[in-house]
C-alpha cells in the first residue's frame, strides 16, 4: 500500500476486501486478507471450481480514515439524534433521546430496561412527566469532521475503490489429477463459510444447503411451524420475502407502519405463522410507538419454543455510531435469553443473521461504515460461539456475490439466504 504521495506505507490498518469469482459460472468465494502490519497485505483464497478464477481486491478505507471513524465513536456517540414525543391531553413536547446525552442542567428521564439493563435516556419535558412518552424516532445527524478529513472519504478514490492488478488478474484452475489429495477448506479455521456456484450458495461445512425453488417446497418445510423474526430492516426483508413468495401466507393488517412493523402472516391450511418485530433503541426508524418498542431478549423470554419454533434475529446496523461496549451489552443480554430459551425448549431452531457490506456515501460511512460492521460482526461471532445456534453468514454471501454491495441485499442474494435459513429449519436427514 502507498500513501497519497505515492510513498510505501510502513504500517497496517487499511480495510481491504478480497474475493475470487467467475461470472460465467456464477461462482464466487471470499478471500481472507492478512495484514502484516508493515504496509503489506496477503490474501488467501480457496480454489473451489475448475476453470478461470478472477481475483478482485477492494480498498474500503485507508488507515487514516479508520483513525477518524474510531475517534467519532469515542467523541461523538450522539451524532445520530433520536427524539420522543411526550403528550398528555392537549399538552405535547418533543425532547432529544440517546444512550449518551451531553451533560446539561436539564433533568433526564431514565428508560433503562429493567430486565436487560440496556440504557436509554431522554431529556425530561419541561411541563410533562416521564411516563407521558408516546413514541421513538430518529431525528437527524450531526456531521462534525476536522479540516481536510472529508478528503479521506471519497468514493472511487480512497473509499470502496477496486485495486487494479499490476499483472494478470486471473488464474486457471486445472482438474485435480488422479491420486492428488484435495484440500479440505472446512479444516481451515479461518477459511470461508461457503461459496457460490451456478448462482447457488453452498456451505463448506455443516448443514447442506437445499434449493427451495417453489412455494410448495417452502410451505412443506414451514408446515406446522411458528417463525419469529426480530431485528432491523435487513430481517424485515425476509418477512417480506415469505409474504411475497407464499400465496397462501396471508398478512394480517395490524395497522402498523411499513418500516416499523410489527407484522404477522398466517397460512391456516398449513398451520404456518410468521411474525416480525423491530428491535429496541437505538433503532433509526420513525414514529415507533412506545408499546411496540421491545428488546429482543425480552421477546425471547416470551417464546414458548420447541421443535416447531424457529427464532431468527439480526441486530447490527443501528449500533455503528456507538462504542462497542453498548453493542456487547446488548448481545450479552440476548445471549442469556437464548440460553434460557434453549434450556426450556432444546428443540427450538435459533438463527442469527450477521452484518453485510453495503454501498457507502459520506453519510453512510460516518454512521454505518463497513469497518464498524466488521468490528461488530467479530463481536457477534465470539459472543454466540459454542451455543446451539446457526449463523447465517450474510457478510460472505454479499461479498462473494457479483451484485453491488447494498445494505439491503438484492433479490438473488435474499433468495440464497432464504435457502440457507430453510436448510437450517428443515435439515436433510444426516445433513
């Protein structure tokens, strides 16, 4: 790597993404980037198909940008504003809310959850009590960068820019010769979790991914099951997929907002129930009624569970502006709830969606950069390691695909995610 003056860098810290792919074969797999901390990097790839393999390396951020992103989370964890409306009869007031509120003489309302311990505060209205709070909303964003720092976040220049090869960008993988030992990627601790071939995602260890290509195949898997979805808009996508793909799954009109939910859909004939509920604050949705503002851990404690129950959650995108301690605390409370659920109902299927890379603008970067997502993703994997849960690796499924990165992955990727999800729900016998 080189700096802006073209001088070789002497230290590490860049965020680099790597993959190998073949568009004709609909094939792709993520590479593992190793930072040697001296300005040089290596990428290791699994060669999983015969034929052409094209190498692609992308610079997400230089190390100088990471310094800024790290500083923002320690100095400006309140740069995304939230607010709540308070109302009693004809009197109403709106005040600012957050995990962190700048010290002031104004009194606070403490909405820290009594069961999970997750903190949340609002400035107390001047003329109303704290128990008159009506809703929760994202309010705005404060962009405070030092002089010249904005130059570190230029799309296509030093942010999400493809690094061209200095030599050939592809290799040809030959057929394995008779008697030649195969390299088993699943034995490599840091190897990829899966890969695409002919547009279909396959895992390299664990549950075999089946193809649920018809409404009847999906219905057969979900027959007699309750599916609870909790999280952000990337989980809501899955509810929308089921609702659109299954003609017999009828959505109830709960008069809830399209962004927020909650949502519920039923197929009476096949005894299928699918629900969605957004996670609690900090969530950057608008006008969430206080009665619908629930923490995932508390919701899990109300799930009976059992072999007919599938619990799915994803919680990552809305925590990017906070120090990691806030995210760790949230995941630890969910982990305890998962353990309680699995203790009382061991047959419950629990699936956790990881973060994924996304398209970046300056605003997206300062509030939701891939670097923030990567840090939180590492934490999520560590906290839930060793539990009887399934991780759906959205990070690799988006990065390995040829479609552009998007916070909300495009339909072909979503379909593959649903195939993975259903394969965990209805695994092949012996698979």
